[in-house]
């Protein structure tokens, strides 16, 4: 999936793109967003995806994509490796987002917020500045983070971008930057437009055919019936970071319902996922991994899209020139 969207040579997916070429015209995305462990210059870790998007990607055998962090009794679920929590996900996740332990440029990306140990039967967290180890050389908090500090150049959400992150040597340096393109229109969008149009025309069989063209190449289960929510879901994961989501929710007029401004709402609140290694010698779970789901430290307030945000303002000067113009609602 990464290659289909990001590799230019012999590309049969991208129809129209804003291209870049070194030297002359380059883009800073890779330089600003590369993990600290992989950085080639002083810039890194400026922005990061949130857990909400990661959980939007389905499992191969389960349409519910929530990352399993605790069992029904509220006890931690222990993983042998941090990447195990993301096993059997929609393959597009692996081409879109770097999760804890995922590879980039042939080496894993460590993400570790800290360590967990038992105190009076309760798991407590030990954290430190990014890149800190103990006296034995064991990592406390990874060089990448994540952390809840205001420290620069360290991850805050538990994830990095994968899509559009350039693997070309020196592409994350100030002297070179990247010539990664940015797709404006690609084959999957044409198919999803056909799926949505068919759904709106009540041509259910056609809608199923088109949406499954996108889902099947991602390796996830085909649908037998298409709903509006399926259209929303498929667009979200297929076109993550391609400048679709905001405009889709706005044109569907559901942005105010999704980003409703309600604290702790699963859609409006932005969440992070912090991985911890168990540091409890003698415990059978020593060395295993657990995760804490929490609101993003740098964005503590829920997204709030108000109905007035569907409209732009009509300038009074335009109305003076043409009195037949009518102001937009909320203006």
C-alpha cells in the first residue's frame, strides 16, 4: 500500500499528483516527521497521528478496530512485543502509520513511554526524559518517546506517520529534503466515488462491487451490504493524510456530529497510546508490554466543529454591489 501511494516509478495507482523533484523543488514532511532514532539532521518528531485513526483500521477478521489494552475486568493485556497489539490489522495501517515496533528503513521504531512495576498490588509508571536508561543500560523512556512533557523533538501520541515518509537517503536533512509527491487523485478515489454514487442512487449491488474493489486489495473481508457508515469508514482509512477527511465530513454535513466538542467523546477527543514495558523481576509478565490509552497531552480539548463552520462569510461590499445576494446562515 505504501508503494502504491508513495513510490513514483511505474505507478499505476496515482492519476494526478503535486510532484517534487530534487534539486529545485522539495518538501519538508520527512524531515519534520521522521522518528528521532532514524533522523539524519536535527529536525524530527514534529507531528504525529492519533490513536483514533489507528483504531479506525479494521482487523482482518473483525470490523471493530479498537486496540485491546485491558480485559473485561479492567486488567492489563500483556503482549510479548509491542507490535503484537497491531497484528492482523487492515494492511493499509502498516503503509500509513508507524506503530510501536514497526519497521522503517529496515529497522524497528522503538516507542516506549516508560516502565511499569507493582506497588501494593497496583501497577505504577516510571517515566523519564526521552533516551534515558537505568544503571544497567535498560531503557526507561525511548529516545522517540512518547512523553507528556513539553520537550521538543519527541513523540506525543505513540505513533509516527508512515505514508509520505521518504525512505531516500538524506531526504530528512535540511540540505536536501524530500521529493516525495502528494497525490491529488488516484484510482481508489475514482472507485470510492463510484461506490458512493451507487449507494446514493440505491444501486446496492454496484456499491458493494465498487467498495469491495478497494477492500479486497487491502486484504480485509468483503462487504455484502453497503451503508453510509461504510462509505465514511472506507474513505477515512484509504485516504488517511491525503487531505480528504475534513472535506468529506463537511460535505456530508456530519462534521458537527463527529467533532461535537464533548470531552472524552470517542470521536471528538484526541487520544494517544503509550506503551510500557513491565519491570517486575520474578513476575511471569516481566519484560512484556502493556498500553495506556489517554487524551493527547498537547491537544487536551475535544475537537469542536460548530454548524456555523459549514459556511463562509459573504462580504458586505459584495452585497452593496449586488443587493440580491443573501448572507449565509450564522453570519
